[in-house]
C-alpha cells in the first residue's frame, strides 16, 4: 500500500506545482484600472443588463447609461448642473407663450454611417415613439407635445392627429406644446426623445415592431459620441469612440466597457480588485467599512428619489387618518438615516426632495411620538380596542428593504406598541399584490424622471395607476391641474406646496428618506460630477493618474 | 527438509469480542513435486494457513503470532512486501475457491491470464498475450481463440476456474496453492478441473497444496493428506494409509459421512457419532434401508408441459422446456442436472415464484391458475422452498424469532403472540436448535445452523410440499450429513413431500425415491433412484454418475 | 445497447411534453406578469405588449401555438430581452456553462479521486480522517462563502487572477476552483466508499496473489469497480453544474445558463422559463443516458442489457 | 460463532451498539448541546433576537455580546441560538419528510419494476426539471404563507434524489433469496417492502440523509428569499450565514459564529449517521 500512497502523494505534489506555475501566468496582467490610463477606456459597473437598447423601448437606468453614449438628442447637458447645452440642435428659439420651440440643427451632426441627422429623423422618431402599436412604456414622456396623447391612444391616425412636431426644412424642427412647460428642454435629455435612424429601423422590420435586430452591435446606427461594438448579454457591452460625432474632438475617452454585474457584492469586489473604475450599486451595509477603507473613493451623491411606504386606505386600520398619522409621527427619520442607513441619505420630511427644480417643500413629516400616541389612543378609544391588531408590512425581498423594515418594526413597537409582521415577497409577486391592493403597509420608492416636482406629485392624483393607496382628494387634483397649466414658477410652487400639505395632513403615504447615490469611483476618473439625475455626459469624462496626496 | 516448510505457525484474529485463534501451532511440509491435500471443515483454519503462506491475510484483523514459513532458503514471514510481490505469482501462485468473484469482472480473461508475465517482466505484453492464449487452450478454454476479448461473466464457472489455473501456472511456479478450487463447481465440472490440474502440475513439475473440505476429492489427487480440525493438524499421512487406517475419530467421521451411490441408508453418520463427549466410540452407523414402497401413493404435485421462457439479448431462452412430472405424496423426488440445466427454474416455477410461459401445475390434481388472493395464500401455505445459500436467504435485520413468527402472523397460525412464540420454540427444537437462539440474528449462526433455521421457516406454515433447491450444496460434508438427516427425519415425522434439487447425484440418490434427470431444460430420464443408478439409460446420466469422486467409493471400500 | 438507447429516446419525448405542459401552465398561473414593474405602465401599453407577445389569446390557444412552434424548434423571443431569441440566448450561455462545468468537474475529479483513494487505502488513520473531515467541511462551506474568500485572497490582495468575468482562460480558474472544490468533497467521499468496498473483493486478492504491487492493484484492478458510484454521481452532478450554478455565476459574474434559469423565473419571462426548463430536461435525460453508456463501458456486465 | 446479545429488538440492540461507538456518542452529546443552546439559549441570553440597539451596531464580540452584534445592533448569540431552532427544525423535519416520500416512492418503483417503474422514474425526471422558483411561488399563491409549506417545498425537491438512490438499492435487494423466501411464504408486497426491504436500505439512506440536512438548511435561506419560511426579524442559520458571508471582511464574526454552529452540527450529524448505519446493521459487530 505504501507504494500506491507514495505515488498518489507524488501526483499531488505535481498538481500543486502545476498550479503554482499556472497562477503567475495570470499574474503577469496588470489590472483594468492600470491599463486604462493609457488606453483611455472607462470600465463601468452597470448594475444590470438593460432590457432594450432601443431608446424608444428602453426603461432602465442601465439603458440610459449606455444610450447616452450611443445617442444624442436635440440638446445636451452641462456635466455639472445638467443645464441644457447645444446638442444636435445648434441653437433654438422659444415663443413668448412658451409653447413653440424651434430648433436649428447643426449640419455637421451625423449618424455613424455617415448620413446627416435631419429634422425629419426627429419627426420620424417621435412618431415611432408615440405609435400606439409599438407599445413603448415611456411614450407618455412625449405627451407635452400637442395632440401627442390623442395620437398615442389610437383615436386618430398620424395624418389626422396633427401632433405638435414639424420639420420646417432639413435642419429646422418645430415643436408645439400642449402647455408651457418650464423644464421642457431638460426633458429632451431623456432617451425617449432621442432620434433613431429611419433606414436602419426599417431594414430590420416594421417601425412599429419591437425586438427587431437593429440594436445588435453589427446593425446599430447611432449619432452619439460612441459606437456600439460588442454586446454579450450578461457579460459585456463595449462602445468605442465615434469618429463621425460632430464634437469628437471634445471626447477624450477611447471607449467604455459596461459590465452588467447585478450582484452588489460582486461588483464591489470587482471594483476593489481594480476591475472597474466605477460602481454605483454599493450596498448600504458596506458603508462603514468602505468609509474606513476607501474614504477617497466613496462618494455620496444626491439622487432624485424618495423612499416611502404606502398605506392601504381601503381597509382598517389605515382607513382612519389618525392611525396613518400616528404611524408617520412615530418614525424617527433622523435616527433611521444616521444609525441604520448611514449612507448620507437625508430624512424625508416631505414627499418631493427639497430643491427639485428649485422647489423647496416645507418639513411637514415630523417625529412626534407623544402626538402619535395620542392620535392612536383616540382611535383606539373610539373603536373600543385595547391595541391594534398585528399589522402586515409588505416589502420585496432585499437586504436593504429588510433592514429598514426591521428598524421601523422596532420604532413602532416601541412608540405605539403595535405588533408588526414583516412579509417579504418575490418582486413580481410583490408588484401584483400591491397593485391588487392586497396589503396594509407596503414599501415603495420613486425616482424622478425629470427635475421637477411634477414627476413626484402627479402620482397621487385620484385614480392614478401609480397611486395604489386608494386615496382620493379633489383639492389635491385641482391644485395639481392648476400647477400643470401655470406658467410662472412661483404660482406652480404654491400649488405644489398645497399638494405637499395635503399629503402630510391626509398621510396616504409615509416618506422615509431621500435616496443618495452611493458610488465607488476610482480617483483617476475625471470630469465626473455629482448630478441629481445621475447623468454624466461621457464626452467630458477622461482618465488621468491621480497624483494628489 | 522440503521445499516449503511451515513451523509452529499460529494465526490469531482480533475482533471486538476478543481474540480468536484460527491456526494453532501447526507444522506442514511440502516436498518438491509433491501434491499435499489439506483437509478440514470450514473454520478449521485450512484456508488461513494457505493464505498466510503468501501473506494474503488482511492484517488487521489477522495477526501471525508465531512460527516460520520457510520457502527454499528464506522465511516468508520475514520478507519485505516488495520481495513478497516478487515471489507471489512467480515462485508460488494460488487458485481461489470462487472463480465467480476471483476474476476481475472489468478486465478481459486474456489480459488477466497474461498479467503475471507482465508483472514479473517475463515477457513483453504481446508475447504474454500469445502465451496466455496458448495456456488457456491447453487447459481447455478453446473459445479464447475465437473470441479473445471475452470477459469473465461470459464464462461458465468451470471455464473461469480453468482460466484461474492457466493464470496460476503461466509463470511456471514451483508451488501452487489451490484453496478449494472446485467447491463451487458442478460435480461433472469438478472432475474435469481436477484432471486438468493434475495433468498440468505433473507436466510442469509443480508442487501443490490442495485445500479442500472434501476428503474424497483430496484422495483423488493428493500424495499425502493433512487433516486440520479447529486450528490444529490432527492427522497427516500418505493418502492410502489415511483411508485404510484413519486414526483420529474425526477423520473416520469425515470418511463416513458423505452420502454415496452404493450405500442407501436412512440416516447418515455424522461427526457427533464419532466424537461425542465421554464416548469416543462410534455409534451405530448403519440401519437397514427402508424405502417405503411407492405403489399406492397419490400424486401431490404434478406439472404438465410446463415451459418457462426468458428473454435475453439473444432472444428467447427456454429454461424449462415442456416438463411433465408427477411427485407422489410423502415421497422425495430428486432432480439432478448440471448447472444451467433448468432445475432451479423448474423448482421456482412450480412455486410460482417465476411466471410460467405455458403448461399446467396441479396440486392435488387441481390446476393452480390465476387465483384469488385467498386461494393464493392457501397455496403459499402448502408449498415451501429451502434455498441453496442460507446466508442470503435470511433477512439479516430480523431476529430468528421475527423471521419464524412472521409467516405465522401472516397466515393466521397461532392464537396469540405467546402461542406463536411457543410454536417457534417447538420448531427450533424440532430442527435441533433451542429457545436461546430466538433473539439472535442470522449472522451469529454457522451455515449449518442457518440452514436449519431456513428449514424451520419453511415449516412454519405447515406445508405439505417443500422444494429443496441445492439446499446442502454449499456445505461441509459433515454439516451436509446433519441437514440431510434432519430433512429425512422431518419427512418421516410430518409426512412431507420433497422436490430435492441438486447437482450431486450421490446426495440426490441418498434422499430420493424417484429421480428425474434434467438437461437443457428437458427431463431426459425419470425412474426410481435405484433404477437410475443401476441402469442409466442416457449417456448424460452416466456422465453424472461417473463424476461423483471415485474416492468415495474407495473410501467406502476401505471403511 | 442500441435498443436501450432507442427506447430511452422514445421515452424522452412524452417526458419532455409533460414537462413543457406543466411548466407552461405553472408559469401562467404564478402571480405577476412579464410586464409588471415599479413604474407601472399604462394599461393600454400593457395591452399592446401583451398582444405583441400573443398573451391576449386564450390560454389554451397560446399553449397549442407554443407546442407547434416547439415542434419546429422555435422557442420564441425572450419577454425580458425581446431583441433576443430564447434559443439565441441559450446558445450563447451554454458554452460558458459547459466550459465551467467541465473544468470544475475535472478539478473535482483530480482532487477528489486521489484523496478518496488515499483515505480508503489508509482507512482509519489520520490520512483518512483528515481529508475526510476536510471534505465534510467542504460540503458545509457554501460556495457563497468560498468564492468571495478566494477572490479576496487571489484577486483583491494578490492581484494574481481576475476577480470577475468570463473573458479569457485566466477568468476560468477561480470559479471552476470554487465549484470544483465543493464537488471534490463529494467525490472524495464517494471514491472512498467505493474503493473500500472494492478493495475487499476476492479479485483484488487474486491480483495480489499474482504479485501485483499496490499501485497496479489500485489503478488496474480496483479503480474501475471502485469508481462506479462516482460515475453514477457524475450525471446529475454535471447537469447541476451546468444549470444550477447560479450562485457561482452571480459571485463571479459569469454569463452562464444558471442565471437565465433563475432570473427568467423572477422576471416571469415565460418563453425563457420554458426554454431553459426544456433545455435542462433534455440535458438531464441526455446525461443520464450518457452515464448509463459510461457505466456499460466500465462494466462489461452492463453492456449486455 | 460469536457471543450473542440477548436483547430482543433491533432498536434496543442498535442502541447498545451505538453506545459502543465513541465518535457517535460524542456527536450525540454535541447535538444535544446544540439543541439545548437553541432551546434555552434565547431565554437565558439577556437580549432577545429582535431587540435592536442602533447605537451598538457591528460590535465585535465582547463580554456583553458574546458573539458580537449585527447591522441593527442585535445580539448575535441570541440570533444564532434562535436561528438554531428554526434551522434544526427545518433541517431535520424537512429531511424526514423527504425521506418518507423519497424512500417509499423509490421502494415501490424499484419493487414493482417494469412499466410502473419506468413510469414512476419518468415522473421523477419531470419533477427534477420543473422550475423550482415558480413552483414555490405557486404553492404560496394556492395555500398562502403556511409554515408547513416550507416542508412541502423542501420535501418536494429533496425527495427526488432519495427516490433514485432507494430505487437502485431496491432493485438489487429485490432479487435476493430472502425476498424470494418472503414471497414464497405468501407475504404481501407491502409487507415485503416495508418489513424486509426497508430495514436493509437504512445504511445508504441514513448516510444520504445526513448529507441532505445541510442542503436543506441552506435551501431554507433561498426559500426565505422567495418569501416562504422565515420572516424577518426571525433568524435562521442559513440566512445568518448568507448575510454574514456578504460582510465577512468587515464583520467576520457575523459569518464565523453561525457558520461554526452549522458546521459542528453537520459534523456531528455525519458521525452520528455513520454510527447509526453501523449500529442498525446487526452484522457490524462481527468485525471490529
């Protein structure tokens, strides 16, 4: 037996030797971040695989991150404050009533196959976006255009609908709005307003058909600073600097590699191993650790989003405003933010994040356990109850949601003596449960689509598909409509304040905190600024060794 | 001093229960060119002795506590493993008992026969294959020429043992250790193998240590016989002397207790008859033959044109082909034939353990057809079977009491638990065991005791008819004698009817009133036991008779 | 053999049909649909989307259409990624999973079998206890612990190997090692058990009597018989490796099948669920068959039946 | 032959043999210890598993918090001990459920043979391939969030392999002579299956079952993800390990302690399983 064992052990030694020889071969390669300095290639942790690369069908942040490299709309944005700067349109004029915009396209704007970008391309694109048969999720983004909704609902054909878009000539585009919208130019940076290349779309199928092959790398035609080179699903999306882009001289990056890593910890490990320049899906639990170990690289950036809970007003006990308010008043948001989240989030004392488009809502959701107790007691006394029956708190499965829910569990238990039952659900089950109204307290979140309070407050209109609380308030609806048609900022802010006030008094929802964008970013990434919508125009980004001490 | 010389060898086995001395201070000598027979029952230490020569005993649990084994000029017990590897298969080779399990099922026969040459660098692989092929032909495995890539499972037991012999002799060793090489084989095959072995050894001038439990067999082959009993050598002398003048009573018993063709007695002598405490004189052995006349007995079980077919890769095989038998009540019907002749299948199909393809089986003249479950239960009750291998036929996880009382529960025999227990005890006593054994598990019994338990289990349902399927074939002669006696006495006391299946004509003749001879699925000859023996009609039957070791006849003559 | 293959293939067809049917209706009855999302889309858009994917037809009709397409080998477009066909996605992911599976299986075999053999040869010594305890620990240690540990050690700290991805051969090492170590633990235990059983068989004694040394006994005589249980284990293990390595894929960011298998269910990507399930089932049936063939190859006795 | 015990039941006999196995006895003690910690630990600990202290998050182990605290400042010892209840209950009971289903199914399939066998095995193939996640979601939709469902869901996956193993073993046993003897004695098929085949299958089944327990405990964590099973703030070893693994560089104790409990339990179960297998085999006392 000894001989056999000796041979087996010898085999083992050989195996280990081989491993030690193989390993250094891998060792000879420097990390992505190091090689990138010379190559000017940005390695970007995308967080998720985008569902579509068709700007008219795309829905996700991930898609935005890629499309903003591949496409350019009428206007572009200032990298620091996202103010509109000339894009495909060299300059524009706005009519005095704020309803007619005339864009003068630059003649050197080109598709990357060499074709010029024309006003008709935009007409075609908007028509496609609004085409009822395409089924674009974000088509309502184009509703500010006159008659857009009528066409989209299928009531009238394009020729009859007179949608407010017109090509005056090859390089002049006129857009007519339903109402004057102060933030209209900012809106144009959303990918739903991006143009598409008509011959390419039609080469691969009808223009009202989704999922044709035109978005594959070998077919894709865009007009942005980068061209799509590689798209391996769940693995890599690679773009390369476009030589045909009108402003190619500004673009310093030679390419961007997007990695759709959808596990936060995996992405963090990739970042820490020098595989990525940038990750935006940092888990809140990691903040302490990262703050300590990567103080220079961890960035807290404000983000236009609110984390909140919905009450179900259609079933007791939340059909009574006192209970809802008691729940709202007994949440110590500051403590939640400081002790549990610790990611630099700010406590949500209103629904709209303060400063959205310049709007400053008052702090209406306060922490007042005494009053909360009083409200609940009066409710209990009226109902003749000792205490509330156990309340179910529904959330979709995620460590972050669970942590917040567990923390609130503790607070409500302490202040109100309520028994809370946490129910986690798989995402799609959660969505269908909540939309059916089969919950009493449910977790929610909302990210603004554009920098205006409207993107937040519109969802509480009575009967809105996103409302889902069962809350109906005429005064709220009125104020909202008034705000939509008002031109002056002050009047609008006034109406929005009324809305916020109603939300706080009636409390159909419980705002908890405003999102923060947690980013790990390598110091060599330059030209990258914190912005509210998390837009970062790539043409201003570049890589440079960070020698600062 | 001989070629191999064992001195004062003792081997112990360690177990949880303590130390068991398997071989106790034995001396043994094998001279050049001599064939030595080593005889003893299972557990006598003969195989342990044989295995310890080549140091093939698993240590632990085995331990050679003292002694020396001198081979030419070295003590084998002091050799390093590497030296032993050189001796094994080159100077001393070995043949084992069970050719079924001793050949590697995953390698071709040719490869395995050639392997010793390759291991000991005696030939290149190609030469080795050629030599192996020649050697196999020499021992009678002709098919190796036509199908050189055969695997062991494609060979019959006899063919495999031939291959084992070829493998052992291919290196022309000086000594061959043969550990029960024919025990697992049919009688006819056994005779053939022995002659091959003898011939080959003479030709190659190989000394042989032939280990067997069968004295008769050893007598055919050996120049000198060594008898072991309970770890000790109790007698050794040259073959003729031993048979003519056995000294030790145990040896006398061994000679006497094998059933023979000539002797028809009602009861076989057993070892106890020779060695009993206080009384060393042999008890009366012979009693007058008492075959009751068969005339006037009714037929109990009858088959009419019974046919059983199996489907195999070569299509349908008829294992039992149009067999018609009539078994008389209270008699024993013997069934002989070589392995593969279909006798076992016939026995099982009568019991409906195997589905018949066509034909009829009648019990009390009534056909057993598709029955209702109640009838089936009744039918099961009246017919039972005893299997060949008492090790495999008892559920290892049930105690004896559970094994024996369960059938009573199922068939509703016995009024209460206590009643059933009493019945079980009575049965145990009837088969020669006692109530102490109730709570034991099968593995705690010897083979003979287990077969008694199997007999007792067959009796639990108080059947009329029992199929004994090779039920003594795997046993030592002395144990075999005891079991056969038991079966006979039960038949007398309970009026049982047996279908006694065996490949050993001697045993069958001892047991049976009538005998049927089977070949290739067909019954080729039927008649009374005497008639078959005295006047066999078929060449095949004659071959079976001739195959019974002549030494038995010789032994009888000497005794 | 041919007959066996043929009958098993014939059995596979109804099996696959039953699987397809059950999966089809299971997915449809699960709450939530492919187009639900937090920013709930307008009803009329949802209707459009549903009609685009044929979800507006009666369920039975959808089922029949699906079966009909299936007969033509058409698995349809993915609901989640409509720009891609399900078969296209499986075709890109399968080679990745296959490479990962084969590599980790090789690693598992290279490590597990010798360890199991040494343990069997040196039964009840430290050479048995130590590796067997380690292998038990290996079974306890979930891949989501081992994987990150390896990344921290070899990528983050030493910078020897890439931490994530599947772009070149250097990316293959860590994930297959993680997965391989887990399976090596199982294989070591199976090898040990099989070897222990085989080493006490009569024909091993025969080989010793021939003068074969322990290495020859181990490799030529005992290995085939002793490794049969390992071979039986390989079939389901391999199928599991290929599709069930979701955790590994997510730890190492590997674009394999396991991810589709899991996320398709979460996304209610009906066609993708069906596609991956059918693919997986076919794979299992095929691998079971392969194991049978392999067993027959190892065991001459099994070749006949 | 050898001296015989005079006990009268396999159970008692097995117990005697088990007691002689030092490793098994030690494992038994360890397991009992873990049971006690899980049962009484939460009561003895001055913190409850859900009690938060947001001022003391991620504390490394000290005198107050033996095992340290987690991200909400909850005492890890309390959570580990509490999680033990759930994990042990789920691990052992669900394994038992899958044992009962898998072994019965496998035995019946193997014993029946022929067409029934091949039909039953194709059934297993089908179940193997069905998408587990959707299956669990459907279960929850149909039956609500019932804790019992957890066992059904786990049993539904784990019994399949067991059924295969059992079937293969049954096929071997079916042709042994003692089964034939039982048939000759007119025993009913059920009796043969459960009284004669089952006890002889115990060895491999027990060994496989001890390997199933860890799989089940980790599967429980996956099911929690789907919303079935343990709901926050309750804990289980599976979910604690999963969370701990994600924070292992920042707070290694979060992985270490639950992992340790998990591993020790599995080791003990493994040795106990080996011991049980030997103890249940009456033959094993023969060779040391």
